[in-house]
C-alpha cells in the first residue's frame, strides 16, 4: 500500500521510534503566520502562511491545526511553483477502537503479564477481526483477546495514516522544484464571531456620559489561533443561504436609531464595511471570549427622557410605567464621533456612595456616525401613564368616535416631560378635539409632549374620529 | 497588612513567552447588587438551579503588577459571569485585552492540553506491586479515549487490564479549577494596584414579600416587607455590601452564553466482547459491579431530609437591620446597611419595610362581561401617601394578609402587587374564600337585549363593601334598577354597602351589537 509509505512525515513510524532512545516531539502548533478576519455573522477568513519543505514532483502535505469547522470547499493553497493535485479533509479521529479496526490484517505485539509473578511474555499476533470483540491469530492458534480476563497489552507498530488526533487537512501537491518556501493557506470557517459591547456611565445631573467600546470575539471553532493578526469587519456579509433558511423573515430594523447619520467615521474602510484591526497580534484560544478596547469617549452629552406608547383602544387597569430613554448622538461634535458596530450598550449610574450600578441595557444595530440614538434602559418606577378609553360611540357604518383620557403621574421631586404617543391611527383618522396640541408623527401616530409637575399629575384628553 | 502578605504568598508568577502570569485568587472586598428577573411570577417556588434574575458584582483586588507585559488572572469570579460585561479599572496603563477561558481544569481538559506532549505512563504490577514508569506521548484527544506512543509503539490507555495511569508534570497555566477572567496589561515599572473588577452574572434573583396583619378594627394593617435574595451561583461572596434594585430594567439576552465547563474524559476501548460475554458472572473478591453497588446504595441510604421552610438554607437576619432605600436613576436601590455574606446556593432575607397602623379599605369585588361572572375576590385598598400612613416606594411582590384570632395569626389570603410609586393607589386582590356570594342571572332575552339580575349575599355578621365591574363603557348598559351605577376609568361600576347577613340586587340591560 502506497499510503503506508507516506506516513513518515507527521507521525513517526514504528521502526524509527524503536531504534531511537527518545521519542521525537511534534512542535506545539503547526500554524505559521496567521491572519484572522472575523465578520459579525459567525464567519471568519483564516490565512495561514507556513514555511514548508516541499520536494520536487508529487508529494503529500499535511496541515494540522486548521479550524475544526473548516469549510473545506473554501480552501485555497498558494505557493511559488506549486500546484494542487487533490485535497482531503480527514475527520476520522484517532481512538483505540479506530486503531484496532484499522489494524485488521496487520500484526501487533501482545505482552501478557503473569498474574502470580508479574513475568511478561511477548508474542506477535495477526488481528483477524475487531467486531464486538477482537480475534487474533498467534502462530497457529486462534484466540479472542483477553478472553481469560488476564492483563494483555496490545502494542501497535504504527498508527494508520488517515487517523488524526485533530481534524487535519491533507493535500497532494505537484511541485516544479524542491525546497522550503512559504505556502499560503486560506479558508472560511464558522465558529468565530464578534460583536461590540459598550459600557456607558451616565451622569444625570451633569447631562454627560462616558462611553467605552469593546470588541468581543468568541472562538468556538475547536482550534486555537496562535499569535494571529486579527481584523474585524463590521457590517453584514452576504452569505449564500442554505435552502431551509431562505424564507426566514428579514430582521426588524433596530429601533434605537432615531435618525440615521450621514457622517463618515475616521476608521479604515473596505467597500461598505468598517474595519477594526487589533493593534497587537493575539492568541485566540479555543472556547475563549476575548475583548479589546476600540472606543473611549468621556463627557459626551446625554439626556434622559420618558416615553410611553399607547396601542389603539388600550385601557390599563393600573397605571403603567413610562419607558426611561437615554438619548445621545454619534455625531462628530456633541456626540461620540464614531460609527458604532452592532452590539449591546450597558448603562451604569453612580449610587449614593459613588459606586457604579447597572441600570439597564439595550442592543443597537450598526449605527453610522452622526446618528441620533434613544435607548430604552428600563421603565420608570415613579413616572406612570394610565390610558383609558372613556367613551366610544358609533357614528355610522364604519365610523367611530372614541374619547381617550391619559392620566400621567410623577412621584419624583422634579417636573418631567413625557413623550406620549398614541399609535394605531390607521387610515383617515382625525383628532377632533384635544386638551393639548399634538404633533402628527405619521398617519399612524400622534405625539404629545406632556409636562408632569413634580409630585403631581397631568391629564391629556383627545377625541378621535376613526374608521375602526 | 494582611492582604499584601497573602498576596505575596499566593501570587504564583510563572514566566511564559515573555509574559508574566499573575493570579489574584480572591477579592479583598466585594459588592453584590441583585436584579430581579423581569418576568418572574411570585407565585412559584424558587428553583436555585434556575434563577432568572442577575447580579452586578463589583470586586476590589490588590494586584502586584510586574514590569513589562503581564497577564493577570482573576480567580473566584461568579460561575454565571457574562464575560463581555466585565469592566476592569485601576490598572496603571489600562487593559490590552480581556479574556475568559471556558475550559476548567478536569481530567479531560488536562489530557486535551497535553495532546502531543510528553507525560509519564505509570504501571503497577498486581502480582508484585512493582511500579514502573516510562515516557509516553499522548496522540489522541479526550473525545475518543487515549492513544499513547511509547518507545515500543502505540498503545491504548486502560484497554489492557493493567493498572496504569498518566502522570502530568504540571497544570497548564491557562487551566483553572474555577471560572477565571484574565486581562493582559503592560506596565513600565513594577507597581501595586488596587483593581476594580465589575461584571454581570446570571443565577441570582430577589423578591419582595409583604406581610400585612389586620388590626382588630378591620380598618388598619401593620405592614412588614422582606427582601429575599437568592444566589444560585457556586461562588459565595463573603462580607459583601449587598443591594437589591427594584423597578424594571430593559435587558437583552441575559442567558449564559459560554458557560465554563469541565471537559469530560471518555475512556472508550476497542470492542471487548469475549467468548463468555453473554454470561452474567458475579465478581467475587473484586469490586461488585455497578448495578449491585447502586442497588446497595439505594437500600442503605437514608431518605433525604424533608425540605423545610425557615431551615438552614434560609437565613433570617432579623428586624434590627432594615434595607435602606435610595434613588438610582428611575429605579429604586435597597441597600443592606452592613456587609453580609451572600453564600453560594442559598437564600437570605432582610427587612425592607415596617409600617404600623396603615389605614386600608377592604372590599369584595367581582367582574363580569355580558352575562358571564368571574369569581369574587377580597381587595385590600390603600393610598400610598404619607398622610395616609404609607408614602414610600413599594416594589412589586407577593402579599399575604393575616388576621389575629385569640393570639394566633391566621392567613386570610394571598395576592401580589406591582411596583407602586408614592401617591399611587394600591390595590391587592386576594385569592381567598369569601362569605360574600354573588350570582348573575339572565331574566329575559329579547333579540339583542338581555335583562340581568346581579345579587350579592353577605353571610358575614358585619357589613361589607361590594363593588361590581359590569364591563367597559364600550358595552351598552342601561335600565339600572335597585342601585346606582357610575362610569369610572372607562368601566361601569356598581358600588354598594351590604349590611350584615343580608342581600342586595341590581337589575340592568345589556345590548349585544
């Protein structure tokens, strides 16, 4: 068998091992100069430049320490004066049973230990079968391995070539010349992903906020990447979808962005993507979560606001808390001055003793520089709204008059403004009467800015003429 | 200084690739702020393995930072840590990167890290007790048992019937027994720094529980509230300054995403059936086989003690200490005034509110819609104002009403309340059996109009207030006789005082459109 001859390079063969006093140790990682480009959507491009000694003519090269989730169809190999004949990705992992099954028809050494005096007896045996139990031929005897329950060591001369400790890419190449040269291996792999995490420390009295942005990358690809030059790409990469998720609905637009910005962030870009290169080379271990800082802005203006949205014909038995909204901008002046990759913003405030306490979080989508953001951090304990349908009269076949009363209460010692939105005003709805002038945001929504006095109440009434 | 001394003793520094690794084994001081789960229902018993709230842990640690590049490993962080939420401050030159390795030290991970490395294979002879060691290289990972390469060739660990084991020279630096967060930093000179490490962790929760005892006059209660904290994490926090936050926070996915795990070691061998595999033999003199050992266990083990409320796992700290309330943005923070120990997998209760002689109104209420009647409940009403005996934020929680009877407290009913701000009306509906019976009868039906009779019968020896919610004002009701019906908050309400041992009746018409 030709393949047995090729064994020597990676797993040292038995005869060599027997003759040497020490066992040669494989190097810790077979990776060379690694670059990893990680996209948001659980996808990474790995480029690995290894120095390999390749003989002239046809030879077999092994690439250990590639991603365990490598997409073999995306592998490309480039080196001077080299062509690829074929490539295989071996998943068959080395284990005792796999080793025994592959040893059928081969000869192994058995070492029997005498249970009374510990004396060892060595014999050569031919493995006949490894089905349920192991049947061997020793000389002219046929035996079942360890049938008598006594200790028997089985020593294999070699490990079959395509059994690996870890998934390995093996490539047959044709080289025009012999010699060591850089071989560039590139492939796509899932299992590597990144997102942004933001820490915002909000100072309500000063109306300012300190923001730190962290890039969080996670490696579940089954392989560590040693001293990798790492580049993160923000933006969605169009991936060919498999048939079953083609009909998945598009994700809803991220609600926190109130106004999309039109400024260009001072970051390296490629096509429509922003690029975030890590300053230093880093080792990305398997099952590791790694965070690197990319944004640190202090004293950016930020303000707190209250919002409450009423659905059509909603009556609440109990007053409902208004949403607490943190408003800020990503613009160059009066803002964070950067584009924000998608992630979670965690908001903190200082308590009476000056310790930062968590007050809520909200996720954001990819946000261009110059955008206005309004993040819902939570619901206000002390600011509440109670919508009530006070009266509903049928005016005609498809015409209704509905009178709404919104009672707003404020238990804080400061006066607050609540942005009260009535939604669900479909079609040709009109507001015929209202206690305070509203702003029609769209055909569907009307907005009142309601001032609620400190430790007090305010009320808005409105009468709607609607089709439903 | 004890912290410094323990620091010098415990901080094992090891050189690896030009980078010093320092381990900070535990915090000097810690703060725990517990946030409740957004959607928890107070009716359910807590499951310490499945707490849906979370906590903000803030730790202060003293770290000796060497010159140059170093890695600082923070051991003893909560098992439910959300690593991307970690904030590290106080390092002289900031953080180069933060890492969390989800791999814990276990037989499997130890073997995995030694793949391709040299270990000692030790064998002990059963006959002579002689111990031999030889060098071996691990050739396969923990997923499919162990293949070893020795000078003689390739062998499988423990497929032989020989007593053999692997001896590793040391624990790899990146494996810890506990979940560990690490940061890489750089310093121009050696320095001692006080580092603050804050992070969110899942597996915590808290609850408010109100206990109201009705005074003999039937118009006042003594109100008492507990805050009950639960820590389902395997980590204990000693002498922690402890807070609970009330109010509703917006949270994204607060589930554990990359929990620390111990890689199991699976030792599988080649097929090992023999010519006698089908026979059941009893081992004599050796270990009894698994199933026998298990059945022995089952017989011998005493039954587990009955879980008891107020037992060892619930620590009642006593009324001498009361949580102090302060404002935190639009949330309410309850601070336990002294440091307490939040032990692993336990509950702790501290008094939160103690208000004597709060005026309340008790009334009976039933709701109906069209001709359907829903069950009658007892309602405790109060107004959360200082001049009316309250006037303090009331976080959402369970509510139990007790009444004294000959010196004993009897439970009248249980219910729950939402977050109530100062100035708000408070209403708790108690699911309690009542002696006030309500009946709704359809007397007559003509086309779309139904004529109904609502009867309320009071079997108690005292007068009661009864309130019926006849429906929303969108429903067209008319022809009321026997009582006065008002429109309130978009509902038709009939409110009546029913004298002791008597009945009242309301008749009205509804129109179905």
